[in-house]
C-alpha cells in the first residue's frame, strides 16, 4: 500500500486498480490506461501494473458501445497501491460490490482517485462525507444537492482530502492522473509520460476559465500573456514581480492580474511559484547541483526559501525529494 508522499522507489512495480463496472466513461478508462497501462520503462518511466477489476471477469459494457474485460475481481482492488474510479455518464448508483470494494480499499489506507463524475461514486460509498471534492463544473450543483455532506469546491481542476482524490471534467482527469504519477514517482516521471501523450505535465488554474466562451479581446490578451509567460520561464532565476510581468505586457499591475487570472485561472504570483517549484524538482531529479545552486536557478534566492516552499507545497524537503526521485531518472 502506498503513501501520497514522495518516497516511492522505482524498482517497485506500482499497481493501479481501475474499477470496471457497467456504464463507466470510455474516455476515463482510456486516460487511466494511457497513463498506467503503457510500458514506457525504456524511456525512464516507472514500471506499472494496471488491474482492471470487475464484479466478475466477464466483459463489462462501457460508454460508446464498447466493452472492458476485467482481469481481477473488485475485492482485489484493496491490494493495489492506487484505486482509480472512472465516471458514469448518468451518475447512477453502481452495484453494491463496487461501493464495498471502495470502502474496503479506503479502510486499508489505499489512495483512491475519481475522475470527473466518479466523485458521485465516492459520495455514494459515503467516502466523501465532510470532505472536499470537485467534479465537472456542470455537475457541481447536482453533487452538492444529492450529497449535502460533501464540501463541493466547484472551481478546482483536482484536489485531495484524506487520501481521496477527485477531478473536474474530462481533460482534468489527465491532469489528476499525471499529478498522481508526480506525487508517487516525481516530476520527471510525470513529464516523461506527458511527453509521450503530447500533453502538458501539469496545468495551473481552475475550471472556471473553461465555462464561458472567450471574446476576440480575450483571445488577443491570451496571446500577449502567453508571450509574457514564455519570457518569465526563461528568466525564472531572476527576482520576478507581478509589476515586471505587467510591464512586459504593457498593462498596469491590476489590469494584468485580472487578465492573467481570466486566461489561466490562477494569479501571476501563484503561477510564478508553480514554475519555480517545477524547475527545482527537475533540477533535483536530473542534476547533482548543490542545493544553493538549485535554489538560485529556480529563483528562490536562498536555500531557506526553497525549503519553506517544498515543506508547504510538497510536505517534504528538497534533500528528501532528491533522495526519493533522483535515482528514477
């Protein structure tokens, strides 16, 4: 059984249990399979074993007229390192065996992740009572109405509460799966898989940015802000401020912050901190640079600041992170 803390070792065959039950979304099944069901060890990715756990081993009908054939039983999911639950299009209550399997896995301390509408399944199992959760933005009101004890946070792309992970709709499931790889195996492992999938290893922001159709002005601003972000990535070693970025965009700091949040779903300061952390993780995994040099290149200014950010954001130290993940490169 795994812990959602850095410290997983590459030589261990990490086992992921995909719960297969009638009506699950084919897209979610495909995402889970693409992340954990493809052998990329020759590219330096970790070794995974993907179990498809069903009530029986007979083919299960899923969305789109497709079928999924289990190779394990639902009861075996509790023996995995991670359980992942695809969503259902109609969000109906699944068979009792599915809910029992989730309760057993959770009782054993196995991390559980639900993609999109899979949050309804976790809620139906009673696992989200008094916990934070998210689902597709069009379903958040329904989740809150049907499960009033769930603390629904409608804007997050994904979040965790008590070793239970939920994600927003569709593509946010990719974000969550890659984040889980990053959590267990490090940033480089997630980046390797993301490159193979031709997707970003992580996105900042929230799902509010996807609800409204952008205007022509929004599109123009997005181009300007993209150029600012590219420049900032080249200059992360410098002490960047929001005023610096705003000046590059030819905007006031207040106007820039507003447009930046509307385009990315996050604040300029938070975005800079996300990029600094990602760069520091990469340097710790790929190089043997001193801690002081890693902190300098990532723009932290000092080792103390870098240690504080690692403790706050990753609940570990830079040295412990390197010890856990440098050997997996």
